[in-house]
C-alpha cells in the first residue's frame, strides 16, 4: 500500500510519474495517494492513527489509480506526501491547502506558520506537483483527457453515506455526463459527496478547464477500495466506464495545452 512509502528521484519533490510512456489518451491524477510525512516535519505533532486516517490521505485511491494506470496503459501523476503537508488539490490561497485542524483534531505542525514557512511548503510541494502535471499534459501525445481519482469516508459527521461513487465536474460536464450515462452497479451520483462548491475541483479547473480538455473527478467510498483485490476490481470497472464514455463523445479538434 502507499500509506507511508519512501520517496526517491522525482518522488523527492512530492510527486511521481508512473507509467510515463503510457499510450492511452487518459492522464490519471491522484493528489492524495500517500500519507507519508517527511522526517523534517516530525509527524506534524499528530498521532500515527491520524496520519493514516482520511485526514492525511485518500485510502485506496492511490492503489486504485495505479491499477487503472496498468489496465489502461495510462500515465499517472500522483502525490507522494500527506495532504497534511500540502493538499495539491487546493491553490496556495486556499485556507485548506495547509490545514491546521480537521474535525476535532488539531494539527500542531501547521498552526501559526509564518508567511515564509507557508511559502516554503508551496514551493516545495505544490509547485512541483502542478508543474509536473502541466508538463505531463503538454508533452502527451494527442489531446489528453484528465481523470482524477479520490476516495471519501463511509461516515461523515456521524452520518452514514449511501452514495458509493461520485462523478464530479466543474463547468465542463461533458465527460462526467458521459460516464454517468454508462456507469452502473453502484449508488452513483453527480457532484456527491463533494462538488465545486466544496473547493475540490482545483486540479480540474487549473489543468483541465484552462486547457479545454475533457476532465472528470471520480470519488470512491473508501470501504469499496480497502484491499488490493477491491482496488483492482474497481479499476476494471472504471476502465470500462471511461472507455465506453469516451467512445460516445465526438473527438474535438486538438487544442494547444498550456505548459
């Protein structure tokens, strides 16, 4: 599993590219694939249990994205540090980019950061992630399709969530609607449990909408991707939905991708 894997090479910048030579038109992204906190942050003052909870990462999302990358032969750009260090699906100006608390849990290592410390986090983790994704898209053959993979908790604020898979979009709903039209077998909903109003579509906006690319965010309830077998099974489901959905969409003229 990817919970606290160690980094090397490109991963030392908080991001790694998997299957860089993948031939599929889809470019996969998993911003919250890892719960790893570099030693220099001394665990941010939170417990091991908190670091491995949904507060620190999206359990199952990284493994599902990796399995989907293999199944599609698609490049995957994924984060290699905890979102408690920096949430790469948030812009620098967002209060949630470096959270000082989550629910009733304080994050001491993120409280009272100086402007310099905050700038160092942005430079050290957000910028490399954003730049790597932008370069991957601009260097991809043809016109890429942006698909981001996330997971969410079965219970939130004491309430059980019935939704099992969320198909999330911002202003461009083309791919999301195509996926919703073909997906089945689960409780699947549009823009649930999160949508644009929750600030979760930053990557879609910054790298998809800004370049006119087809894009969608897929949220999976994490009890459905709790084991390697479940992750591979979910990846197979997503592969079928995505490829069928793309086949129903007319190919638009290629557009230049912003680097």
